[in-house]
């Protein structure tokens, strides 16, 4: 049976996390196969059945990705980053969830093309619990405007700072707000939303990389603030 996760970044003597979580990964692969078989079947699934299956696959995927990252974090000889190639899709919040539960509190600064309300609810849970002290979000305008306005409203409600602009980059930075904490960066193709397509995730524990992405995302906020200030001055001059 095909295992839908491939990895890079573990020391040679480290037990493969894919093997350690083989049962969960096998269940995920089986769910994918069942999904494909049902698509080819004579009866179309109801909306409730489709949603139930998507939730089951998403749960297995999150558990598998969490197991992989946990094994990497527990590896005393680990490399500075781990790469995950997921044939079962990925949601960046799956990796964030694992890292936040292992440490914190953190400030979360991120940019992404798309967001999902269920993923935002998971971040809101961590914020309410005090594991996330602040959330700064940059999201593409196509994904938060028009008929997706409810998503934009959900981002505004969850984030302390929010910019809607043209962006396709995906970077998520967990910056420690307590002394001695570790900084983490998640990059790759995964957005902050569930997606069944093949995705890649790179999780890094290099503080310099975290600082780089955090600064670049904050540049967007600074540019937005400058634009708003310029607009205010123009209005005042006309007034």
C-alpha cells in the first residue's frame, strides 16, 4: 500500500516516523483509495457523505503530519529543517498545531493565498488558550473578497493585524514571546486550508530564517500603513 508521506531531514539512525505512525498512514492511504473507488462507482455520494469522508481523511492526515514533526523535534541529531511531501494534501494548520502544542506562547505572523474558516477556528482556539499571543495575517484579496467576504470577516475577527493584498507566497512564522523559546518557520505550497492535492511543507527551526520571513511579511504591513497615512494626508489637504 502506498504511504502518502515522503520525508527528508532526519538523522540516519532515527527511526522513521512514517514507520512509527504506519497504522495512521495506512488508514489514510486506504481512505484515499476508498474515495477514488467511490468516485468511480455508480452512485454519487451525498453532500453529507462527502463531508464526512473529507473530515476523516483530514483527521488522519493531520495526525500523520503531527507524528512526523514530533519525531523530528524529538531527534537529538535532527537537521535544521524537515521536508514533507504529502500525496494526501496538507493544511498548514496541521503543522502549526503540532508546533504550538509543543511550545509557546508564540506570535504567529503569516502570509498565504487562501484560508479556510475551520483552520481559522483552530488558530482562534490557541489564541483563546493563550498559546498564541498575537496573529498577523496577510491573505490574497481574491480569497477574501466578493462571495468569499465571510472568509475575510473571519480573518479580521481572528487576527490582530490583517492585510488583504495580492500574494501567492505561503510562509508561517511562530516567534516565541517567552525567553528561551524556539522560533519555527513553515513554508511550501500548503495554504491555511484543507486541500486534497499533493502538497509540500518545510518546517525549519532556524531562527535566522524565521526572522527573515517575519521581517518580509511585516514589510507588507509597513507599506500598507504608509499608503493609508498618505491617503489621510491627501484627504486632509483637500479638506
